[in-house]
C-alpha cells in the first residue's frame, strides 16, 4: 500500500467537523506565514484570487460534474 492510499484511508475517517477544523488550522498557518513574511502581502490581490480559483477547480468539478 502506497503513501497516498494510506492517507486516503486516514482522511475517510474524518467527519465534517474535523475537516472544517483542519481548514481553519490551515488558514491560521497561512496568516502566521503572512505575518512573518510581510512581503507576501505586497503581492497584488489578483494573484491570490487566481490561486484560489485554480485550487477550487477540482473540488467544484468533483462536486458538480461527476455523475
């Protein structure tokens, strides 16, 4: 069994509450990094919008597109 299969099995154990807590933790880590490296905040907001859109493509496809 590969690492990705192992991670997939572990993630399937998580409920919605744990998933949302993990997302909140990731956002807090991103805020800490932005606070420690202030040059990141000098980047145009449109780069953040672009990255967010690119990251959202696959989940939106899986949610709405697959039969």
